[in-house]
C-alpha cells in the first residue's frame, strides 16, 4: 500500500494519538499498514537527522532536503525492505542535481543508470503560462520538494508543491508546476508508468472545496475565474476526466494520469484532506482536498482501494492511501506485485528468492549518509543478547588474579591509605571490617581491585540530608547565623531599630513627594502592619492572589461559554490588537452561525471588555459596537 501525508514537521505526528504512545517511526508505519510512505513538509536539516528517523528497523529512507532555506519544505520516502526495494533514486525534477560524492548530474549519467524523462530548457520556456523562473532548474530544484524512486513496474514521484501565499512566489510556483507536468509527460512518453503522490496544494474542482461558491465570493472571485487559473488548469489537463475551463492548451491536450481516490468515491462530498487550524475548521469539516495519489492510465486496474484517513491526526493534513492488488495484469500477463516492486530476481511469483542486503541500498539512501553508515540503531544494542556459547567462552578465558597478586594489591592499597591519612589527618577514617570473620575469595578479589572511596563524616551526611525543608527556610535565618551575628557585633543589638526604619523610609521617599503623600503612605503602611512589626499575612495573600489570578473571560452569547483570546494579524489599523471570540470550531458552512453547536458571532475587543459605558453599565457582547464592524477588519 502507498500512503502519503503532509506532516508540517517530521516529528509533528508524535504530538497526537495514536502516534504519541510509542513515538517511533516503525510504530507509525505499522499503524498506517503501508509499504511505501511519502511524507511532505518535513522541515528538517541534515544536521538534525536522528538515528530513529533514518535507521528505522526494516525500512529504508530517501530524503530530499532544501539547499538554502534550511529547515523548510522537504520530502522523504520510506520503503519497507521486506516488500519493496527501488532500483534507482533521484532528487529533484530536472535531473541537474548530482548523486552523493559525484559531480555528474543525474541527467548526464549513463543511460542504464538514469530514470529518464528529463525536461529541457526549451520545453520549460515554451510551456503555457511560463514564468521567468521556468528555465532556471537550479532554483526550482533547490528547495527539496521532490524525490523520485524507480521500481521495475513504475516510477514513484513524491512531491510537495508550493502553495499560493503571495504574489512574490507566483513565478516560482508556476515554474515548478510546469516542470512537474513536463517530467510526468516525458516519462509517459518513453513508456514508463508513473505514480504521483503528495501535497499538490491545488483544488481540482468544486467538489473538493467546502462551500466553494460562498468562499470564493468572499475572496472577490467567481468559480469560473478561480478554476481557470494556471495551477488548476494544469492539473485538470493532466488528469483524465478533468474539468478544463476554456480551450485546452495544445501541449497538454492529452491526459496521462488518473485520480485514484476520486475514482473510488466519484460523488462523495466533504472528502477533504486539509483544514485551516487557525479557525479550528477540522471538527466541522470545513476544508479542501489538495493531497492526491495519481497513477498512469494503464495502472488504473492495479488498485483495489483508495481513501483518505481523516481520523488520523498529525498536522493540518490527513493521510491518503491507495492499495495495490496482489496480482495485477502487467503487459497482459498476471504478475505478483512484489515482482514489480523489487530488483529482478528478488521475487518470482511473489516468493522471495534472496534476502535483502546492503548491496540493494542506493546511493541516495539515508542509511549511507556518512553519519549513519555502518551503524545500528542504539536500541539494537540492548535488544540483542549474546548467545550461550559466547557467554561460556568469556567465562573460560577470563583471567582470575592469583593469590600473590591479591596480597600484593592489598598491601599496596594499605600503604597508600596510610600515606593519605598522614597527609590529610583531618578527614575521618572509614570503618574497617571486623577481624576474625572469614571472607570468601570473590570478596577478597573485589576488595583488592576496587577503588578506595573517599571517606566522609557523618555530620556532613546529616547536613546534606537535612537541606532546605520549605520555602520559609529561605527567608528565615538559621540559629547559628543569628548566634554568630550576636557574638561578632554586639553593638547592633543596642541600636534603636525603629529609628533606623524611619531613616530608611525617609531616604527611600522621592524628593518631589509632598508631606500629604508621605503621611498617607505611612498611614497605609500602619494599616497593613500587624503589632509584631511585619506585614498582615491576610492582606499579603490577597495581593498575591490578585497578581496571579486569571482574568475573567467574557461568555459568548450563543453558548454562554467562556470566549478565547485571539490577536489580529491582518495588516491595518487593528493589527496587533487582541479580541475575544467564541471558542467553538467553525461549522461546515464556514460562517458564524446562530443557535447551533458551531461558532457564534460573539466578538469583543479586549480593550473594551470590563469598561461599561455611562449609558449602559451592564454592556454585553451583543451590544458591543466592535461586534458589528469587526468582520471586515479582522477576517
């Protein structure tokens, strides 16, 4: 089974169930029940790769990491060694990148080592809606957005397409999509089957978008205009049965891929794979479908099931899977799928003829990185125990020290102990064992060859065990400190402490303070001071409680539940201001609703909360003016 998911960070899924229990990649892959796992948006640098993510027992991995913008983007493909092993691997779409420890690009390798289908600069520049970066392959392949594996039966492309964030990235996005389209079509042109999986960041049709008409109207565009944009036109022309608005492009008039998941659920609504986390859109299923597993047209009968796994949490995306049949028709001949996902001669009719070995690892394998090569997972060091024969041979060959050596070592230790006692006579001696008790030979050996521990007094142990028993002990001076202070400076006890306090109070007062302010401050202090001269504990507790008490949150008008605090991020006069809104998630309609279980229309500026007006001292969220004019400013 092939499974693809956008993780927002390679370790992000471990913050959710069911991955949180074991927090291992092997356990995560077992839950997915997949043989090939494609993770996008890994957001990791090479220096941050760890043993548990590279040396996964029973799995191989192939990372595509960004070259310049470290810690962003990234794609990795994991393959289960027992069921599938690729025969070639490449990073990037254009083929201009080089294998590890080589200065020859993938597209310049010998023909038998190439995957093939490399786009040319002329093709990229002549593509529809070509941008100024369409021919700059070094820039387009620098962000670690694509990893390609070839199996005997097909070519797998794991990709993470750029998203539409702002106009500054439009040229890069169009150039990358054109490069992807060219590579897929070129591979199909040379007779190779293609499986394209990953986060394409493209909504194909209205069915793949929640409340499409209303949402697009908010954005100020129509359905026709939105689905006529270059990314959606490219995807629909690439797919069979794609809805192409307008006249198809001449170079893309033939579809070459098939939407596997949609073919099993042609009319299903709400089959979304991505939700906006800022508005809690996932519980109400207000999202879109932008993650796909696509295949060549002649592979459509290879698959027996495909679906989304919306119940598996891990990021703002959910996994998508496609299951291949055990027996498929390959060139008109019934063939076991394992024969087509492993090097020739490894499987025949689904039966393994030879075991997986390190010779099957490709140069791009994560296990061959210098920092991980010829190493095992640290857990294997504790899970594998030596055999019984090895333990017996160790016992037989172990050298037992002779009696003379024991006596010599004992005498030398006694001499060292005497010298140490002469030099440091202030340290107490360790208690010696009682005489007349016969000890076993093993105890003599341990005693002769063990290190002499440092002696320490019982008083030191008592002081260490005692320690600080409570927070009050930090402020309360010890009895010994008070005694020493009285002995060393007896004159301090005769000083009038009341006069010292008055002088200190005068010195601490600001120069511009008036007599009335000083008298009022002294009266306030006298109120808070108990007869013993310290502050009133009740008032102290009250002041600290007020300091750390949480502010009282307003309640929403639709559910009478506490609101949540948000901060305005949209540029404008209100940018940076905090406000209260309903804590419920957004509903399926994408609108704030009334008298439902979803988010209501409560809105209050934090600066307005708790400040009732003179005309209406009991101001509620419903009467707040900001509630009426905030939608255009915030959202």
